[in-house]
């Protein structure tokens, strides 16, 4: 009986076993290239006897093949990259032995260099060679975007993903990014990208896009020289006289532009990453600082810098923790909730969850509203992962960059999306540039920085 084909083998089979089966049967596993040819080309990309230019030529050939490959063929390419170019255990052991013997001698520095090189997997050097041709960085970013959804299903891809993320963290350091303003006079293709990639508040029309690029707004994109014309991140800013409490006035296309020269407050109301392949690559605190510096240079009257941010996972967190939240509430609060919901007793978890569907009708000063604001304050200000990071991804970004949780806004986003994700609540994160480092130190101690008003919601 013939050996089973690769598609019928166990998901835990090694690359060597899969290739052995294909080679012995002469299977042309990857379209115009056999798996043997693909592996050979990858090895040529890495070949130290070739110049970077020649290695880049082989990398470009792999990228051209990949563009035409089927999903299963691309997956085979990922596995080859991940499993056939690992660390060399023996080289690490030998380099470590030499380093230990050289400590305290004149050979220690060189021994350390050799040890560091031993810890660099051939896979790293393979991926670096792809940057030698003009489309190589674009190819790697797009490839990672495609493989990320597969990580949970196949842990063998973890090494390749980790290697890519580390390389991107270096290549896309904010110091290498160019900050450009985007306005209505920018190219149509760039404005179309703004519409396409906006991830916080969907751009509903060209009029909506024009409103976000008006005189009382600023929109900035960060660009990398190896991805020309392709923004990595958009930052949208409204110039106002006071801190914004709701998103609807900012998105109102009928509203007349404000006088930006009289503005004292800059509100960051949307920050959208555009490249899925750069997920996990932090553009960091310097990104916010660069936008603030740009705004201050143009508008010296600006004194307050804050966000108007969604709380995208609040509703799901409430659904998972509603019972404990109700149990921890004072008896008088539970009784008030029951009265407002028309119940004879304090509400059960199911009662409260059902009531959340009607949150848009709750008066802001009601017991239900006060309870919900307190729950949101607990989620944002006390909800931490086992590693001590904020549970909420938006809070994680802004608090990690040194902001403070300043205010939680009732029905700041009453849109269907806002109600579905965060019961309509929005939050202002304040960037006090004199206290950024202090706030980051507080967060590192497991204490997200809160304003007095938010602290009051927790009492």
C-alpha cells in the first residue's frame, strides 16, 4: 500500500517526515516547484557564500512563487521556515563552554560575541535576507498577517511568528517612521486608505472623511521608507475648547468647523493600526509624543491632550463577571437597582444582563447608571491580567504610554456598535507630559493611574 499523502498525515508529523513521503512519491507539492525545490531556494536565500544581493534574488523568487501558491502550499512554506532553520544546540553548547572558559581573560569579549551569534537562529538570518529586495519587507509583513490566525491551531509556527515580530520591532522602531499630515488635499488613494483602515469609528461617506480632515481637525499617518505610500497607523485629532464627552458631535458632518486657533484641547479620538502583520509591534510612547509636539508647534494655545476612547471589551467582561459584581455591591445599591428595574427583590445576574440591552434609556443619574459606571471603573482601573497588564486593549495601549484614566463618559457612544461593545460608555485618557514616567511607574506596580473622579466611582 502506498504511503499516505502529506494531507492525511498526523498534524504532529515533522517536516522531515512530510518531505520524505513527498520526495519518495515524486509529489510536486507546491505547484510549479516541488517541496525539494522550495527548500533548496530557502537554503540559497540563507547561503552565506552568496552576497546579500544574490541571496535577495533568491528571496524575490520565493516571494514570486508564494504570490501564486495555494493556501496549503503557503502553509508548507511557513513550516519549512519554522522547522528547518532552528537554533543549533551543539553550537550553543560549544560557544557557551568557550565563554565560561574565557571569563576574566582577554578573550572574554570575543567569546561573548560568538555566544550571541550562536543564539541567533539561521531562521533569523533567512528572514533578514528578504529585506534585500525592494518588496521583501512588504512580503514578510503580509505573510505574518496570513499566518497569525493559524497560530492557535498549529504551535509549530510559533518560532517563525516570534522571529518575525522581533525583526519588525527593530525595523519599525518609531525612530524610523516619518510623520505626515493627511488632509483633504492629500491624494485620493491615501484618503481611500484612511477610509479602508479606520478601525474605531467607521468612515461612512466621503463627506464623513472630509469632516475628519477639516480645518479644526488634524490627521497624521506614520510611514516607513520600505513601505512607500502605505501608512502604518493613523491618528485622528479634534481641536476643541474642552475635553470631549461623546463621539457624536465629533462625527457630525453638518457641524460647522470650530476655530482651531482658539482651541485649548486636543482630543485623540481614533488611532488605527493598518497592518495586521505588525500586530504586537508597539509603536510606543514616542508616537504620541511626536503628534503632541507637532500640534504644539502649530497651536501654542493647546494645553490639554487627551483621548476619547472606546472600551471594546467592557460588555463581554460584564457578562462574565456580573454575578460577582452584584454580590460585592452594597445591599442598598442592589435594592435600588431592583426598584428601578421594576423587581420585587434585588436583581439576579440574569435580570441585570437583560436590563443592559436597554441601557440607552437609563437616566445618567439613576442607580443603574451609577452602578454601570462603577463597574466600568473597576474594569479599567482594577482589571489586570496575571502579568499585571490592563485587561482592556485600549487601556493597555494608553496606560502603557503613560496616560491616566481621567473620566468615564455616560453614553459617549450610543451607536449600535458602542452599545454592543461597551454599553455606550467611553473614556478619556489624559496625557500629562510632565507625569508620563510617573504614570508608567505606577502601572508597573500594578496600580493604573486614576483621576479623583474615577477613584470616586470605585468607592
